C-alpha cells in the first residue's frame, strides 16, 4: 500500500479514536446532569397536574424542587395488593423496574399495549393535613407511533380528574403531539374518571364533548389523531383498572371512607 494511503488511514483512525474518547468522556461527565434534568422535568409535570405550576410558565430549578418538596409526598405502592411498599421513593426507578423481569410481570393482553407491569409504582399526594387534595398517578400506553408517558391527577374524592400531562412520547407534531397542548389539557379538570362500581369510564371521543358539568365522562378528541386519542383512553382505562392502580385505589378509598 502506498505511503500516502497509509498516512491517510492512520490519520483517519487517530481522529476516530480521539473523537470516540471525547464523546465517551462527555457522556460520562454529563450523565449526572442528564439525570438531574430528567428528574426536574418529571417534577415539573407533577407540579403542573397538582395545580402547583401554571401551563407555559418555566420555573427555575430551585423553585421546582422547593415547591415539590414542600407540597408533595412521594410514596411507592405495591400494585397487586394496593399496600404501601417499604421502598425509598428517592431511589426507586419505576421505568427500570418495569423492564426487569424480577421486578415486574407480563401484563394481560390490553388495548393500551402495556406489555409489562412493575410490581411497585411511584405515586404522589398533595395533602392538607390528613386530607387528600390531589392524588397523582403515573400512566403509560401506546398511541399511534410511540408509548406515551405521563401523569393523571385525581381530586380528593378519587373520582374527579384534576389534570393530565405527558412528559415523553413520539406522536406526530400538530396531530397526536397535541396531547401537550395546554388548551387540550385544560379540558380535563372536572371530568369524571369512573362510572358505576368504580370502573374507568372516561374517554377521549372523536369530535367535541360537552362541558364537564353535563358531559363528565368524555373529552374532545385530537383533530386528525384518532389513534392517539384512542390510546389516551386505553392507557387511562388500563392504569385506573384492576391491572394497574385498581387495588391501590380500592384500599385508598376504604381508608378514607369513600364508598
């Protein structure tokens, strides 16, 4: 092989090695900051459905953490029994638990396309003394192109929806991506999550629903995003039902005398 060619290959190889080292070093150095940003984003979304933050208003890191820590109680609960688990909510990673066969189980076939359910889940409470103002539950399920991850907040009656938000998804911008639109999210407060015998009844319909006072179980569909709208319905039914937070909600209602 000609000397010039060897020099070119050697130079290219050296550049690749240097770049690889730089990228790897940057990834390691930024790992902690990326995790901090992930937690900050989750906390911001929880504050939003807890009505402790305003839509479209970006809060400073210190404000987010202060409001979260002063107002909300995080608890790990066991889904199958509905009991509170003796696990540290600060270190518990529900997403990792869902992917671990030792910490989760296969979900029954379901329209939300939830494949595995973690043994334990992380919930948040906004309390006024011993009274519950908001109960915030994590939810996830498949839309059109992606799994949507978010939170739904219930009021103290454990029936009325106070808010819904999503922190991760890959739905089409301007269509299914409108799940992030504050105007659509503003349609949810006051809707009813459950019908008779505490069965999930809320649904996102095709077209327009009435106001919460007269049409409490339905929410406007997302224009041009029928499958994403249906996906939101499916994921709420799954996580509010017997295979999700159903046992926990039954126990929670019994503890508070809600029949």
